[in-house]
């Protein structure tokens, strides 16, 4: 059996904005890239005008405006840093123009203890003037667009359709555990 097929490179553009302006950072999902810094794929963030918000991802202690990674690394958790130039309300939004190949873009706010799927909603928060590299992280999950294998009649099959999970051929009495993309258990039950 072969792994699920993934479409070509996917650009995940995130925007941080307040009443004064905005800034962008981009996560690039490319199976030909590595998790290490690569000239020509990743680009370091040069912090700019101090009166505007600044937004970037973090990798190996480097601040990146563009962070190119294979999908397996992007689906775990990528730390995000930001500079808030003043006490204000800020919004983190996803440019949804080219997101058809994504299953989810999950923003974790470590201060509020929340997870928001930016494919569905923007995230708004308040901040004092601060440079913070610990508050947010992002996990990007690509959608499987094709599968190149044939299942045997008795293979265990799971399908997610919207928010419904369908399981076929699970042995009666077996234990079912479902985890979200951040590794948290969301369901634990017996198959009956």
C-alpha cells in the first residue's frame, strides 16, 4: 500500500492586524523541503517599523517570514511570534484563497487555552505592548486528495464526513480512541 497522495505545494498565509496596520507570515507545505532552514525556501523575518504589528513563525531559534516544511512537521505545532506595538485588539486571520487542499489550520492560544480552526473563524485577542514568542502556535493539516490502494473486504475503515466519524469492520468489544490533530484524546469508547 502506498501513502495518501498530496497535491503540490500549499501556501498558508496568516495575517496579524490591529487598528494601526497588519503583517503577514507564511507557512509553505512542500514535501521537497526539510524542517531545517533552507536558503531559497525559508526567509528570515526582518522586524520593521515599530508602530506596526509584526508576525512570524519560529524555527531553530530563527524568526521566519516564510517557513517551508514538509506536511508532517506542519501538522504538529509551529510556534508563532508577534510584536504588539500598543495595547489593542488584534486579529489573526487566514487568507483562504488557496486553502481547498487543507483540512484544518489550528491556532492554539497558550494563554487563553483555546484552539481555533482558522479555516472557519478568525481569532481576536487583546494584548498589551509586547514581543511574545510563546503565546501562539499553529498546526496545519493537509487534506488527503487521493488514495492509491485497494482495501480488502474486512479491513478496518474510518471515514470523516464533516464532523461525523464512520468506522467499518471494527471488532465488537474493541476500544475506540480518537485524538485531535494536537494529540489530545477527544473520544474513548467501546465498540458494541
